C-alpha cells in the first residue's frame, strides 16, 4: 500500500482491517503505530514546525482511544457512547466531552476552497 495513498486517506487503513472496520474495540495498537510511522515523516516534510504538535495531538488521541474502550464508531441508539460523532450535528453535552467530532465527508472540510481547472501541466519544462 503506497504511503501517499494512506496520508490522503488514513481512515482507510482501519477500514481495510476487518476487526477495526466493525468496532473501535479492541484498540488497534499495531495499526496506530503504522499510521504514526507514515504520517510523522509526512508532517516533517510538509510542516516541520508542526511536528511536535502533531506528535502531541496524535499521542493524546491514541491514549484517549485506548482508555475509552468504545465499542461503536458511531451511535445507533440514544444511549450509545460512540468514539466518533458527526461534525456539525447536535451532540449531547456529555457525549461532546467523550467522543470526537469528525467530518464524515470531505465535501465540506474546507468551505473556502475554490477549484480551478489548470493547463499548467501542458507547459514545456
């Protein structure tokens, strides 16, 4: 699996694993470590000033995941306490403290992004 593919789609690494695809429990330590080994060098290349922050946030999230022992990715029933909640949706204040607000679609990640069709690739070098 190419590293570039994973840096663009890190959650795909988890979806490819049959156990993790169905539940965030048990904590997938080897997959988390693989993701750290792929994303760390990428952050170092594209935003070296952010490497320490990346490591801190990554480690904090990994520890939260490990401690939480959530059995569902998303809530199905009202009494579920999922690992992830849909960004932009109403979340009970209790859940907001113990789950992660996560975009489920890349469509609205950067609302200010403007697409432009270019012909720059046609220029001779």
